């Protein structure tokens, strides 16, 4: 039977392994979240642009800008 100190060290090592795995999973999920936020942003911009086009708005707009053709 392992001593209490050996058991404590084993449990600590297990906890550290789980922490490392969780950090890896968080990093992976964070990267996926960033990708999906970029996709959503591009789709929103496309929707807004198409709405302007279909409404017959020939102006180019942006933050604080509006240039008529």
C-alpha cells in the first residue's frame, strides 16, 4: 500500500493532468468561437449590403462615411 505522501502526489499529478487537458480544450473552443464570430460578422455585413443593394441604395456607407455614386 502506498504511503499517504505517495497517494497525495499521485492525486496532485492527476489533478495537474486534468487541468492541462481542460486548458487545451478551452484553447480549442476559444479558437472555434473566434472562427464562428468571424463567420457571423461576415454574414451580417453581407446581409446589410444586400439589403442596401435590393433597396436601390447606390451609396457606399461605412462608419461615419457616405459616398454617393
